[in-house]
C-alpha cells in the first residue's frame, strides 16, 4: 500500500488529509453513467483489500465478497429488484409515489460487475467480545467494510451503487447463500463517465441533507449547549 506521510501529531499531511475528505464528500450512490469496460482485477483487489481492513468488533471479520459478472445471473437479480420495487411503490402515497416511480434506483446490468457483501453470523461464535450485549455488531462491522470499499472506490474513480430494494430471502436463494449468512449490501460497481455534484435524490427533490448543527447534542439526547461546536459546524474551517 502507498505510504502516507504523517506530521508530529500523527495527522496526515495536508495533501493526504484533503484526499480523504474529498473521497467522503464526493462519494455518490451511483445509478447511471456506468461505462461498459471491465473493471481491472488489480483495482478490484485493492478495493476488496480496503474493505477487508474495516474495523470489526472483536476482530471477527464477518464479511465475504461475492463477485457477480455473469449477465444472466445479474438479470435475475434485476428481476428481483423489479418485484421488490413494485411492492415498495405500493406503500408510498400520492405525488411521492409518482416521483418514486421516476427515480433511477439501480444499475445492475449497466455496471460491469456486481458485488454482494455478506455477514457470516457464525464466524464470531468463538469470539463473543463486544457482542454479548450487542449481538448485531457483526452486521454493523460488515457495514463498515461496505463503507471502506465505497470510499476506496471513489478514490480510484470507480462508481458504486447500493441496491437495497431486494428481498433478502430471494437473493439468498439465487446466490446460494447459506442460512446463517446475511446479505448486507448488493452493489453495482464500475467506472463511470461522471460523479454527480450532489446526490441524485437531492437533485430530484426526494430529500435534502440535514443541517449538521441541528443534529449536535450535549451530554444527553436533545441536550442544549455546545454552541461553540454548532457554530464551528455552521462555518467549518478550510481543510
């Protein structure tokens, strides 16, 4: 892995630090703009290595990575998506349903490969550290691997789209996933022609980013105070 230069307080130098923040702020949930060329195996291996270095409670490392290139298999996954989307649309009322039906919510066939990241819930049986009171921590750890993969992909110029509108049981059957393994994320992965300047759902009016100062509390939920921190959040200093 490339060396990262640090200064005396263990922080990254300005160039490296800015690159981390750039990856965070320009990461997008990509649904379109995928280019057709295959993703180089060396690049994919780097992304998976980044995912494999995610934090995991009790160092359980509960993840596995199913790489899906076969177009017919991906077509069957897309059929599952269409079924699940029809069901979800029925739960959305009024004008919001009309907007929902217009949204592009997957790139299963457009992307050159798909990736299913799973959580093996049996892997932590001999390592209960951190799970006695919070048994779901293996799932949360797997989500950290998803985020690592996503940020590394952005740094490599690779688009990632998380398809969450899928029936978990049907997906497990299609991909031969054992009962004790949970599919956590189904991702569309590939190079893209562009990254949108803002999230697609914001562009289409589905939602907006909440103001950070409204989400900061002090000591207890809805605690008052921390005005200096809220002020800093309203006017962040240049990196």
